C-alpha cells in the first residue's frame, strides 16, 4: 500500500513496516506536536550513536544514508493510515458479525454516516466498481479507501484533493542595468 511521499521514500529503502515504525518513534520537533524531523547523515558521517541508528538499526540506517545522505526529512505522521487500519477496519469486522451500520456506529462511537460509507465502499469494491467511482460515491479519499479495503490503489494518490490546476510560472526577465 502507498504511503505519503515523504514516508514512501523511506519505505522504498527500508520497507513499509520499518518506515511506519520509524515515523511513529520520531519525537515531535518544534512548536507543532505533529511535526517530525530527522537528519540523515552521509554514509561516512554515520556514527553508531546517531539517532537514526538507535531507531532503525545500523544496516537500515546505512541504507538510508547511502540513498538520502545529507538530507533532513520531515516525514508525515501517517495518522490517517493508523485510523484506516485500526479503527475503520473494525467497522467491517462488526458488520461481518451481523450488526447493522447503526449498531456498529453505536458500538464504536462513530457516526452512522461514516459506518455506512465504509460498508458501502467495501460492497461497491466487491461488486467490481472502480476505486475512483467508489471514492466519489462515498466521499472518502482513494488513498484512505486503499488502506481500509486493503488494496493497492497505485498512482500518485495523496490524502488531500488537489485544489485545481497550478498556475503556469511567470517568465523571469533578466535584470540588466
């Protein structure tokens, strides 16, 4: 399954589960509680007592240093991944036990609308509908649906909808006196 771009570049080197664990174990940075930051040193500067080595081990730290050495990375916190994997899949588990969407919502303390959307998304997927059609119908992002339904959506989907087309860059004129 895809991760946010800032975490996916770590996962491409050390693996999906290790990347999620690294992001979760990083301490907050700065004034914002949700901000994470880690400096990845160049391979020749990597020391056994570096924070990265303590978090992922020497071999994975060296692999990251060889790929991304000399960069500071601010990985996304991946809270929506945890929510989709832990909380939203429970909706489907309760539904599979024979509970209605309303009963599931009451048991889990969520809205009936959200429980129904998740259940409808799975039923549409099982019926063979395209992920984009499902996402539009139930108003859940394709990336989140991928985590809930345990499917790889591929592409460059992100958790946030794009806000329209970008403006073309303004031409730069030479400043000559």
